[in-house]
């Protein structure tokens, strides 16, 4: 039998919840996810004019780290481009980290 000494695990499990659309702002709408007790990284998917593009079945939101968000974009940018996304912006919570960044080859 294992006895706990009252020490928390080194890497606690975080609960993911869908943020209500009014809580994340109209520009990002309800595609954003937030992590309880932590930061959330997400991509804003846009057309060439900077308007929001909603892509079905995308996981453009709710990454636990910047590296995870950037890795996901590196793996899916071609599919996003085919779905009508021209550029993206990286967000940490509601703060824009960088963008717009074109998905079109140079």
C-alpha cells in the first residue's frame, strides 16, 4: 500500500474547458479553449483581409505551450491553406505574440 506524504505531483493534470464565446471576444469566437489554472496558446486563422476564417475540425486552440502550438501549425499549414486560411496570428490568452504570418510559400 502506498502512503501519501501530502506532496503534490510534480506535473498536475490540468482540466480543459470550452470558454464561452462572450468570454473570449468576438474576434476569436468560440473556437478558443482555455486551460484552467494555466496559460493557453492558440492561433487566429484569417483570410488575406484579416477576417476570421473558421475551419471545421481544426484544433487551432488550446495548446499548453508555444512549442506545441508552433509544431501543430508546422504540421497542418498546407491543409489550412487549402481550407482558405491565408495568414495566422499566435495568441497567448488574449495577447497577440506575433502575426500576421502568411501561410503562402515565399
